[in-house]
């Protein structure tokens, strides 16, 4: 993030590219610290120092910080905005050709989320994506997401952003992601007569 000019440069790019309802905070370390009720310190990057500092906080501070984030996320996006941005990325409208190819290649090699969208793929279908999982506070997860490009065997591409609200487990979210994926695949097959 430093190489592109920091968080403000990222926010400026989001605005300049007209990406819609997408919020970007100060980067992952600052974000995770704030959600936990801390202010990021470089010392947290050593070993398990972040987890120890977070565990030392009173539960009232942790709960208030987590609930504040869940009720009004300062880093997050509307699924519709993400899906439109992914479609524009695929069409080469957002980045240079080489940066587009690099990002799509990175998304294509992502291995996380085996029980999310990937679990519902039929043979010949590909999923190039990025998962996201919010902090877990006392068994409540701040969100479970899987966003990406679903490619049919015939080359048709679907931009998908499945982003769940905070819940008690990832099981229900994963089932929802699989159901959406199966529905998209079934609709594609009906339309293509396969």
C-alpha cells in the first residue's frame, strides 16, 4: 500500500474509477486493531503480540469496538459495487493490461474458501476469487465473504460478490454461497441448453 501512496491514494482511486459504495480504511493492520479496540503499533507485528494485546483489553472495550464496526463498517463494500468492479476489472477497464492480468492470475490461484463457492463448482467451471472473514468476537463473526469471477466451461464469466452479515458460524454463510453458485450454474445451463 505504501508503494501506491497509502490509504488516501487507494480511496482516491476508488472515487476516480467511480467504483460505488466501497470504503477503505487505513490498511489491514490498522483495521483489525480498531475492530479489536486497539490502535495499531508496529510492536504488534512481532510473534503473537497483537493477540496478547487484544486479549488484555477489557471485554467491554472489545464488544463496543466490534459492535461499532458491525453497525457501521469503516472498511467494507456493497456487494453490488464489488460485482460491478469485478466485471469492469475482467473487461480491462480499471487497470493496465499487465496489472489486470496479474490480479486475475492471483485471484485464479487462490486456494482459500474450499467450503464456500468452490464447494459448489461443477466440473469444467473455474472460480477466481478473494475470500474475506471478519474477526470472531465471542463466537460472532464480523462477516464471511467470497467474491470473484465464475467462469463457465464455454467461457461465459459471471462476477459474483457473496457477502454475509455477521453471524454465529460460517456454516450458514458457506451454505448460502454454495446455493447461490449452484443457482448461477443451473441458470447458465438452462440458458445454454446444456
